[in-house]
């Protein structure tokens, strides 16, 4: 199966007024904010957001931003990786890749890791954009990179490709540690927790792979193509698939713990997972909130377009975009709308939520 495009026809990267808060929260160094891909921010948001700046690129921006040390990193369909200042949107550098970029960057220890759709995966100096190394895969990379520490404490990067393979690479040198081959394209980012990585793909399987040696420990049939990323918490993986179901998978038992089904539309976003709730968007144009322990529906929030932008939970609020061209903020408690902003074009990039002084 050829997966959905991750490109939004939006030519602007926006700072959604998050720089107006008083206390600085943690950075957002990667897709979904952390290796478990939980999509939960330590920041707190006001009820009304204000646009601070916009940065125009030469092509659509489907890459979700990473924010580290007062700088914003993201890719564009114009084949550039950009670094801009969080405070005012001024460009610090741009790196020209070999092809358009749909993946989101990982920023780790002063380096940026990101792939393009022309088979190259890059490690860049976060301060200058200088290429430090590259790895060539056998097909394009839409998966966003994740990381883990090996037994020796050294950082390793893990990323999937359309060549059906999951790669573990030494973060400093790019040397391959191990390769795990699946049965089809890997679209989503591999989630990392408790010594394993869990991910799905177009082979309709959730794979659980040991980070120590790249050996599969569990294989769970999902029932349909998986085009988003899973989120991990307490030994469970939460992920949706193309045949209109959202799943909670018990990774230790290797089986589905519960299934959520509403209307006949695929779930393509990556979920946000809190202590008691799971939130995810669907092509049914709605954001869904369910109980984490049972999958029972809590509320749904309707928009005017399909939702491919993965939601982020910040305190008692949830922010996400829609193909109706709007950025929304709703209450976590009951899903009532708090604020929205018309951006003019479909929003498929996922928010990064940080606060600064």
C-alpha cells in the first residue's frame, strides 16, 4: 500500500503565540516530544493564543517541528532542513538535502537527525547545519527518528524506511548496529520504552523489537495497515489503523487489550496518551478521547476536515490541526472548544508545545 502523503499545502511555519508564558518548560526535541511518543507537553497554555511570526519556505511543510535551546528545526518539501530562532522566526541556517523532506527531525546532543524521500538519512550539526554524516537506505524515509542508550551508554538512533527495514545507527558515526526487516513500508516513528521499540507499518503488524540486538520479541496482528506511530505507556502500545479501529496492545502479553471502533474511517494520527486518557484524530473529521484502561469513549470533537495532525496535550488543553485549515485548542476534560485559528490551508504537521520567558 502507498501511504497517505504527509505534506500539508501550508507554506508557513507558525509560532502559535506560545512564547508569551512566564515559565520555561522542557524543550520539544523530536516528533511527539519524547522517545515514548506520548504527545504530552510539560507546558501550560493560555486560553487564547496569538501568532508571533511566520516563516515561508519554498514548498509545503509537513514535517513537525522540534524545538531545542530557543531554536526551531523542521523540514520542507523544498528539500531544505531549516533552523530558525524561536523568538522571532529569523533563519539561522538551511541545509539542502537530496530531496523533499516529510519526516520530522530528532535533535539530540547538538545534532539533528532527519531523512529525505530520496533514500538519504542525515546527521547535521545543530549549530551550523553542517553535514556530519549520512546513511543511504534503499528507499525513502518518512519515519521520524528516535533514540536510545545502548548497554555501554552510547546514544543510538533508530529509524524506519520504505525499504521495509528498521535501522539502529550509532548516533556519533552513523555506523549500523543492526537492521530489522518487516513485510512492508514503515511510515511511523518507532516508539521506545523499557528496552524495546514498538512500531507498525503497511504489513498490518505491530512489531516489538529488542533494542539490545534487534531481535523481535513480539508480533501482534493489527488487522490493517498502520500509517501512524504508536505511543507507549506502562507496557501498552496505543495505535490506530486503516480499517477504522484504534487499538490498545499489551506488549508483554503480545495481544490486543481493547479495540475502539466508531465510524468507518481510518485513524492515521499518532495518539496523545495521559495517565487516564488517549486522544487521536480520524479521517472522520473528529478528534476522539477515550479512557486509557478500557477504550470507552469520553468525548468527540468535530471539525470540518479530516484530522492528520497528531494532537498534543498541554495541561488541561489539547491542540491539533485539521484539513479544514484550522488550528484548534479544546478542553481535555470534555472536548469543548476553547480557541481556533484559521491558517488558510490544511494543517497536517503536528504541534510542538513549549513555553519561554
